[in-house]
């Protein structure tokens, strides 16, 4: 069954850019919560959805660093290539 990339909102794109810049981390819990610049991200449900969709990943440490996956990088690159409306 093929995996589809979810349609990204402006908030999703901003979050992916922040992750790419190394500004985000996850709590080391079963249900990880995301922080941006040390502050709680305002839409934890969406962060969980991007994690479940394979666009974000957790890596090492406590707290765990948020990283873009290859799919996350590709989705962000595709969005940046789209012409402005």
C-alpha cells in the first residue's frame, strides 16, 4: 500500500523549517510532545500527525532531537518549489 504525503499547512511548513534548522526537540516519553526554541509547540496533535506520517523523527538523547526524515525534506522541498498563489 503506497504512503501518501499529507497536504501541508502553513503551520506544518513552518514547523518543518524549524526542525530543519535544529530548533526543535521531543520529550522522551511514549507520546512525545514537541518544543520549538524551548517552548511548547501550539499544535501537539499536528506534530504527532507529522511524526506518524514519517516526516519527522526522534533521534537520541534526552530530550530527543527532532529531525526531518528524507520524506520530510522532500515534502518541504516540494512546497518551496510551488509558485506563490
